[in-house]
C-alpha cells in the first residue's frame, strides 16, 4: 500500500533543535529558496522537502533524510 502525503511519517516532522541554523544552511545549500518561503513554511520537514522537490526536482524523501541528518549534526545550545 502506498502512503499519501497526508499520512504521518515515522520521524518527527518538526525541526526540534536550531531552526535559525538550519534555515541559514538551507539558504546556502539551495539558493532558489527564499528566506520568505522558509519563514512561511516554518520548521516542518515535510513542507520544506516538498518545496525543494518542486524547485529542484529532488525527491522529497531524500530531502527529508538530508534535513534529519543535518539536524543531528547541529550542536546543542549551551
């Protein structure tokens, strides 16, 4: 059975650590994204991944994986 986009994924959808650091990295990594678009989407993996898929053609699941991995590498705030 195929999942629809409305179904939950097995990972946490919201970015839980440092949204400003991830936002800055996304703007550097994917320069077709705008700060306004990211601000409107907020720290939601799925919505960001779908935006990147629409603008770059990278499958949203690959982008979600990138976001999860990057979030794991962000140092915890002191």
